[in-house]
């Protein structure tokens, strides 16, 4: 599986969806899986550290797009 990074477009209603991987840096760590998103905030899962947190989506600039 290959991962490409695209700029996160928060102006679009579907800019971030449940299941997306997001990061502050292109391919940077940590990577967070979006578990829920509402009103500009997201419940995120850091799969490397096995923990969850809530954070404003404005902290993230990149979204992973996977290609098979």
C-alpha cells in the first residue's frame, strides 16, 4: 500500500471524514486516525502510542490518500 499526502481542505464539508489519517506535517509523525469530527474538532487515535485525544482540526494540514 502506498500513501500520498494531500493538503487538507477544511473549507469542504467532507474535507475530513471518519477513518482518514491526518498529520501536522506531510508524512510526519505522529499520524492520527479520525474517529469522529464535528464543529472543527476531531476525536483522534494515535495508533503508534495507542491513545486517543481530542484536537482542533486546524492543527492538521495534511491528509493521507492511500493507493492500492
